[in-house]
């Protein structure tokens, strides 16, 4: 039986991977990875979530990229397929930025977004 490899749900820029590694060390905690998800909220409808994960959830999607382990919440996978996570530093603000092809709009402050589930063609293109 010939099985196709699953597409990687997300990828990291070197800046994001470097920042996550630094934050993980600075936390002083033994962590399994950083859990990424989405939740309802904000003026545009959804917000990205990030938290240290001390253990892997039974249905988490594991992404290993540039020496960093991300645990993708299973309810968020279809919203995050094809996403690149970056870390940007500016004069007034620094933070993680999600370059997500499934994002259809964002609020003015950039804290919340409108997302649609990935199309099957998008999932296949990520392979």
C-alpha cells in the first residue's frame, strides 16, 4: 500500500525558532514543546494561542522545525495548514507573526483574525 506523507502543518522562520528556543531556556521549566492553537475571540473572531506544554496531548500534531517542537492543537490544524510563524522586532512592538494563507481578514490592532479551514488543494500544496 502506497501512503502519501502528511503535509507539515506549520513551519518556522529562523527568527521564530531562535526566539522560542530562548524563551524555553529562560522559562526554567522542562517543556515538551510550545502548543499552538486558535480560539474564538477578538473583534475579528479568532485569536492565535501559544503556551508552554509540559506534556503532549493525545491528539496533538507534532511539528519539529529548526530544532523546535510545536504541538498543534488538533482543533486548530485545519486553520493553520500552510502557516509560517515568524518573530519580528520593531521600534514599538515585537512579537510572533503568523503568515497564514487561511486568514481572510484581521482587526486593526492585529490581535485577532478571521480564519477559514484549509482547502484540500492547500493541504496538498503544503506537502
